[in-house]
C-alpha cells in the first residue's frame, strides 16, 4: 500500500466560536489538515507544536492581538503564510500587517469563496514546495559526483570528463575562480582512479617560499642544512602510489617550477643533501584561479611545465554562471551543515531563496556555504528566512546586479512590485483604483508596494 503524501497544515484562530466554525468548515479539503484554536495563546501553542504552514487568524482578540500572534508565528517559522481577518478594517492596520509579513488581509463578514481560493492556492504552493524539495533531493543524487552537485550543462560535461579520465590520467590541470570547488575535482579524480585506496596529499603552493619549497616537495637528509636534525620525507614521496594535489600552482616560485618539471617528467626526486634520486610513482593534479597563459606571457610561469601539467585540462564555472544549481546546492549544503553542527535546518523559505537567487556570488560555492552556515546558526526555526541572512542580503543593493546596458536583473516577482508602484503613481496614489486596474486585492497591493519600497515582508 502506497502511503499518501502528508497534508498541508492550516491553523484557524478566532475567539468567536461561530466565525471559527465557519472558517474551519470552509477550508476543509483533501489536501489540508485543519487545526482550530478559540484563543490566541492556544493558537500559539499549536503553532509551536504542529508548525502549520498556513494560519488564518482574527485581528482583534483578548489577551493577544492577531498582529502580535502574526509576529510570534513568524518568529517560530518565517516561511508560514498568515492571513489576518478583521471586522475593524483600517488602511493603517492593513499596511502594518503586510509590513510585518502577513500574506493577506480580509474583512468581516468574510468572502468565503475568496478565502477558500486564497488558502487553496497556498495549500497547493506548500505541496508543490514539498514535491520540489523531494525532487531536488533525488536530483542531487542523480546530478552529483563525489560531493560535487550540479545540473548545469557545464557541470554535467565536467562530471562526464572526470569519470572518463580518472582511470588513466598522469597529470591534470583544474582551473576556475576561487571557491568554485577545484579541490573537490582533484579528490574526484583520485577517488575514481585505481589509486583511490592510496594517499591523496595536498600542497598549498602559495605557502611555499623558495627556500623551503625543495624540502617540502622533495625532502631532505639530516645535516644537509642548519636545522635539518633528521631525515624528512617530501610530499612527492608521501604521495607515492597515489595523487599529489598542487593547489594554487600559479603561485609557485619559478626556481621551484623547474625542479617540479623534472620530478614530474622523470618520476623521481632528489632529497636535499642526498646523492641518489629516489623513484616515485605519483599522479599530479594542479589547480589555479590564475590565467596561466597570461602568466606565461609575463614570464611568471614556465610554458613547458604548463604543457606537462595540462595533459587533461578541466575548467570549473563560477556559481553565477550556473544559477540553476542553487536549488540543489542549498539543501545539500544544509544537510552537511546540520550533520556537522547537530542543529536541524531543513531549507530556505521562498523570500530568502529569491534573494539568494538574485545574488551574484563573487566567492562562489565557498561563499554560499558560509552564508548558509551563518543563516542556519541565526535561524530560530528549521527554515531559513530573510532575517537570518547576512546584513548585505537585506539591502536593496543586493536585489539585482545591473546587466550590460544598465537594466536591473531582478526576478519577475520583484518586477510586479515595481509595476504596482508605477501604476499607483500614475493614478495619483489612489489605492482602490490601482487595485482594480491590477486585478488584485488591496492587501495584495500593499504587499507589492512594500516589496517595491524594499521593505522586507517578514
């Protein structure tokens, strides 16, 4: 027997028993579980225990107002959609509700058919989001390679090339911007090779000074120089039988490059102070974020070493070039963070996801990982919201990077808010007329205008 998919959870809060019964009955459906509370504090308790995705609450209630309940629920779950209902409508309260994060604002007596349609749309959105998360999890498994995630054509081509060359390569060069995952590519080449059980040794070439490079890479004999109190095995010998990863190869001193070339060509190293070279069997993966062709022109990198290392050349795109990978990367990185930290964070709400999708990611996947780790530490729920993101994501400047020609690169959702603001201005600030022209409710208009003005909805 196939288990049915979990239903969306809808919480209705109203101190008027008749209104509570009417709304709850109207919202019953095969896709939703309806929870009810005749007291706002009981509603808050249910919100904590049951985590409803949708809340319909009265505005004026004894003990706690609907506005305070709205704020408390969004503290628990920033992704919750809250609809306020009131018999005491005012423009000021509607604007305040939308600014605090309400999804909509209804007057009493409630238009039952309109409320049903609004909540039905939210329920469908919740179920669609669940399906998307489940699909993203399945896709992450399908579109992954040794810890790397991607469905962008450039990444899929990279995965295919890594799988093809891993069993056979002797040297490989991995290029790409900082933070894009070059070491993951190197580890994939090693793990998919027949040498996976042998050592994978990492050398950060940027930290090599010319005086220490020979000893670090090739080793030395006791007494060969001041301070050499014992024999030392170099990284080439340590990687014997396996793979040596030379990170930031473009920063290696020129004098060391010549010795590296000989070691790679001859597969042998000469320890400082030794008379006889030692044979090594090592595969080399080098990585850099520099343009080595330009470094060669500037005489900062040896051309013969470049050709020796780039028998296989694998290029990693920056994260900005593969935005379709964000929905896969984000849950993958959050699962890793949750496993390491012990704090469960399941995902990102749609408002925060919109901001993450609009960002240009100069630090690439490493920056995304840091942003998510910060937000996961800040969130008080299992879902990351806008308020949990670093400060620069809560400023209008982050909303879109200008494209060539100066046109802002913003989402269609953000453009709706800009359009609503323009129509309102054209109609002299008449909100009722503007709502009619746009074909939306006044509450939706307030939300669109708040977004256009850069005010976070939550």
